[in-house]
């Protein structure tokens, strides 16, 4: 028997092919050696196919909570600290949280509109400034 414990989390990661390459082949080796492990993997795969388990699901539920909309906004502006920013990036790109991706899209659209509004306001001020009598200096 193997000395390394394979957790349920590991097996799910293996099934979803979301583990580092080394860990993948390590688990593969152990699966080949252990009938009991194969049975565990099979029953996990079955439950996963029923939508009970998936690595993404587990991450969403336990490890990774969604960043707030403010945090997403700061992320887009590059105003988050590096570790926080990489967390958000991981949440969006690796976990692919649909809720947050939708929020980001929304925020991006909103951000694109801001400069236009500002421009319009500036133009307004410029034109009203032009209406003022010019002081001769
Ligand atoms: Zn999220």
C-alpha cells in the first residue's frame, strides 16, 4: 500500500484534471495499485456526474467566496494589492465564476461610459467659458 494519503479533494481534482502534473501522475500510479482507491474514484465520479461534486463547485462553496462588486471594480482599475488581485484573477479565470464574470462585464461597460460623460461635461464647461467675455491681458 502507498504511504501517501489520497484525499477526496485530490481524487476530485484528478477527475477534473485540475491538479499539478506531478500530483496527477502520482494519483494515477496509486489508482493503478489500489483497488479500493479505484472504487472511491469511481463512486466520486458518479456523484460528480450527478452534479453533487466538482472541484469548481467545492471551491465556489468552501474555499473561494466571491469578491464584492467594489473589489471587482478595484481589480479592473488595478487598485488591488497584488495578492488580492491574483485571488480575484484566480476566481475569475480558473474557477470561472459566472456571477463574477457577469459583474465584471457589467463594470467594464460602466467604466467605458464614464470618460464619455466626463468629456461631455468638459465640453459643456468649455463652451460656456467661451460665452464669457474675454478678459484682455
Ligand atoms: Zn464569484
